[in-house]
């Protein structure tokens, strides 16, 4: 039987998909990338926020129509199924089987990190170091979907890292809902700095770690990044807001002071560090004053990378019960304002990079064939902008080249190969 997979949502969800692919391949099934060649289609869904849920439903309906014409079997799994299993079974009879996350062990016997099939190409692979979350932010449904924070065993992670290196991956990206709390549940203390130190001994070109919370960014963690050349000078710090009042209603730990302290320490010790963050605008009760405080913060702190979400009312979260829910129009207006501010910041920062030289990995070629699509330590794949390098010499995907930035736009750079 041929099986085709569609993976939606975040990189953590993609790791689940890759483990499913590995399981089915081990069981003797043929994995196909084209759903038209599949006898069974498996959709791994995201159910984090409203837009993700809508994307999942749209994809299911599209594949259900496709199934009618091609006589396929349709299986749907993942976070959306975990949240809304009964509703989906009632409303989508076209689906042959729904598999919630709680049943993974029953259905697949065992999903194994070490047998998963990497789907991100040959340039990089994700390394999931924990699942679930125990932070219990008031707006977030992840703990209800994925359960409490659960770290993987230290040595098991190292084993997989070595396996990925042996398979030829030169870049790995450590992911979890909160990488900075890695080990707290197993070892009663965060061991993310120690884990990075050990992985750095493996001869990867680039090592990245995403989703570190500001109150957990220690001197030890910054020092580990500083002294290991193969750990990218890149910090992904989801802060969500800068107003202490809003952060308190969000259930966030650390507050404003922790955010400023983390940014200050990073920039002091690693001047060329890239700092990325994510924000939520329009949270219940967010006043004009609090929003303006956030907008000034974005303007003045000048994050290298920034993503913004409008608050999404999620079933079962305590934020739903808060007073002061804002209209969609107000949330959209605030979203647009923050994005405008960040666009100006990003343009300024990118223009300051003109004349700088960077080592870049080639991920592909533009449709017109004029540029290589490259990334440096500053660019997380599928998240950040890229470096378009003028195509002058022959190269293939995975090659490392050196380029000098010659011009810049809002989120991308244009460069000449050196």
C-alpha cells in the first residue's frame, strides 16, 4: 500500500509526522510524496489557534473531495483531533479514521525518534528534546492537547544527534514548547546549557535551539553559545508582551524586568546575536496605553526578527473568561501597527548589513533561476527571510558559499558571491 502524508503546523508536529512515516516504512508500506499516488492519505493536523484549525479543516475537506474521486482511505491525526475528536467524528464522516494523540501508542505500538524519516531535505533536521508544556499560559491550549512538559532522556537526545550527523545532516534545530526548561521534570533543574555543550562536541556546522523563555535565559546558557562556534548566535525568545499587567493576565512568568535583562545580557556578550521574538496583540483587557507601550518597545529595542499574532479565543483556556475582550477590528488594527513598526525596524537593520560578509548554505534556486536561495546563521529555515545570492557560479543544494551583502529589502538580503 502507498501512503502519503500531509503535515500541518509547527516543527514539533512535523517530528511526529516523521516518526509516523518511519513506522509505516518499517512495517513495509511505500511512502509517496504525491497524494495522487497514495492509497491512503494521512493528515497530521494543528489545533493551536483559529487560523491553524481552519487550515486543518480546509485540508481535510480538500482531501475528502479528492478521496471521492480517487477511492483513497483518509486518516486524520494530530492536535486538532486530540481537541475535538467527537465533534470531528460527527461532522466529517468522510474521514475513515481519526487518531488522537492519546492513542498514538495503541495505533503505532511505538513511535521511535531513531527510526523517523526526515522530510526537511538534506540541509537540516529538527531534534525534539521535549513534548508538552507546563507553563499554563492563560491563552494557550497546548497543555490540554499535549499534556505536561516531558523531557526526553539526556543520552537518548545525544544518541539521536549523533545519528543525524552520521546521516549527513550539518544543521540541527532543537525544538520543544520551551527548550529553556529542558530537564526540569527529569533532573529538577534546567539542563539546556549542558545539553547544547555536549551536542556542540559533535561536528555539526550549525546548531540552533528555539523557544527559550526570557526568565530562563541564564548566564550559563549565553556563555555556552558564546564559546561554541557551531552554536548559532541566535536566540528565539517568545515574550508575547512587555506590559507587566498584560503579562500577568497572560500567566507569563518573569515579567518586564526578565525580558529587558535577557536582551541586555545577550547583546552585551554576543554583539552580533540575532534575537527573534513573538507577540500577541489584542489580549483581553489590553488598553491603548499598554498597546502603545508595546509598540514603543518594538521600535526602541529593535528585534532582528519578530512575529505577531492577534489574540485567538481558544476553548478551554482561562483567558476566555477574562473581561475586556476586544473586537476583531481593533485587534487587526493593532496587528497592522506593530507590523508596520517592525517593518521599519527590519529595513533599518538590514541596510546596516550592506557590505557584510557571511557564510551561507544553499537551500535552492529562485523560479527565474537568477539567484540562489541562501541562509546564514541569521536565518532559521521556513521562519525568517533569506539571502538571495546572485547566481554566477555553479552550485548545488547543500553547498556552502561566502557572500557579501550588496542590497537589502524589508526582510531579505541580496548578495554577491565572493
